[in-house]
C-alpha cells in the first residue's frame, strides 16, 4: 500500500500494546516511527534498553512458526514537541483512563489532517477528542477501535515483545474530519497491521456506541444479587450458564432501547446510517455462530455459548470457603460508566425513554457509590467522570450529528 511514500507515525504509551505497535510499524518499509511515553521514566528506560541494539518483535508467520524480527527504534521520548509534529497517525495504546492525559499533552502539537487512533478507543473517545483538541478535531480523522487487534506480551521491557495471537477481523469507527490527507488512514493502518486483522468499518461512531455489548453483563449481575440476603455463600455461581429469565428480560429490554434509539436518530436525520444496530440476540448469534449450541432463544444462546462456559460471578472471599459478590468488578465498574451511561446519554439526546437502562444503571450505581441517573435523566454528580456526551456539553442530537 505504502509505495515509496514515507509514513510518519507516533505511538503513545509504554505497555504491551505500545511495544507490539512499535515493532509492527518499525518492521514496515518506508515508516518513520516516534514513541511518546509519558509514564514515570518509561521513555528513559526504553531508550537505554535499545541503545546500540535491536528491538525484537516475535510473531507467528504464515506457517504458524514463531519468528523473530529485529528492528531499530530511533526516537523514544517524553516530550510531545519532539514526538507529535508532522505525524500522520498518532496512535494511543494506553488504557482509557490515560487518554485524557495524553490528549492534553499532545493538543498543542497536533495539526489538521492528522489521524488520532485509539487502540482501544472505547465508547466516548470521539467526544473526549473533540473536547480536548477543540477546533483542530474537526479537521482531523478519529479512529476508534473497541479492543486490541492482537494479544501481545512484553518479553523484556524496551527490548522485546511477542504477539501471541491476532484477531481475524476488527470492526471500528472512523470519524473523518474536513482536512485532506494524502493517504487514506484506514488503508495506512491496515498496512501497518499487516494482513490481519482485517479492518471493517461501522457506519459511524454512533453505530459503534449503540452496538455495544456492555448491556450484557450488568443486567446479569443485578438479577443475580438484587434480592441477596447479605449472607455469605459457598458456591461460586456460573455467570452465563446459570443466567435467569429475569436477567435475559433486562438484557433484551436494554437492547430494544438501543435499537429504538437508532431508529429515532435515523427518523430525525435520514442521512445517518445505523443499519448495523441490531438486537443483541442477533449480534450474539452472528459473533458466536461457531460457539452457540442452541440459538433458539436469547437465554439459550447465552447458556450454550461455549465461549462463555467457564465464567463465574465475581466474588470475594470473606471467610474460609465463604464468599460475597464483588461489586467492584469490571462487569459493573467498567461496563456501566464506560458503556451503559454513554448509551443512555445518546438516547437522552435523541429523546428516547429508557426505563430498562435506567433501572440497571440505578441499581449498579448504588453498588458503586456513584450517581449517574437521577429520576430518568442522566444528570447525576458523577456524569462528569464518564465520557457521556453530556459531560462535554452536548445538549441536542444535532450536536452529535455535526461530528459525523
């Protein structure tokens, strides 16, 4: 794809994903790689590690044999002024809670026509980019990947990393700015990744938000423990295989509300395409078509999904062999503020009532000691800690449409 044109890329971060991304980019022809690592002394340590030696990326080849690829890393810095200017792609590989730190650090140095990539970006990434990068964001491309395209592990910090597996495909959203770029950012990213994963596009970030699987876990937790008597128990219940009809009813109702929100948005703005927003039953059947043994109903699709078979409810041991539910697990403290709350925010801007989402969020927020939904409105004191559109001052659906 790249031809003879030089591709300048900045990778942000110092963890597993940054190491993998650095190795992949440096191994491609005609690339100029910079690494921006703000955490502690990561940049200094990484620079020392590769001084006078190669950086090693280990990955499986087409014959499924592990091969080592030796590359040179030239610029690793803590200074955004050295890492960002003239970069075509700026790839954030850090956890979501560090996105704000990095975006604020690079904001003075980014320019129109750049592409910001979140790996993963997760829901609300676009809102945060527009809020921090201000008017520059309108001329930039923003790519949001919902997860990591590969599983990778650092072998030795700054010196070597191994790719353990790759996704076959990755569905992501692209918000294209008004600026003009010489190279298509999706094609460029595909070139940097290699053949896998194949990059597939949502129609927009709104489609990505309303297609989220974060509506799956919180209703299961709520249904399992809302009538818990507070007494410790000895059995760790299976999370999906013992799912109840009540939990599945809430999952289905929440999914109905996301589909209704998509329909209302397209009704108000026919040019917005959200055709990939479907009920979670349909998306589970498609995503896990080789894992689900009985797809006759939603509850059976969840119970008989072999990919879900080993998961148990998050618990914490309070005595020898006795347990209590763990309400600090990511099934609540990530899926609610980073998923359900953002879906609720979009639905509220579309003026869609969401009684099922409201009930699940309100039960979970009480367990978290947070406040997101008050009554049936997303106006609690802790909305400011999420990436819901309301946090960033979006007051009407048109505000979101103008980002597309």
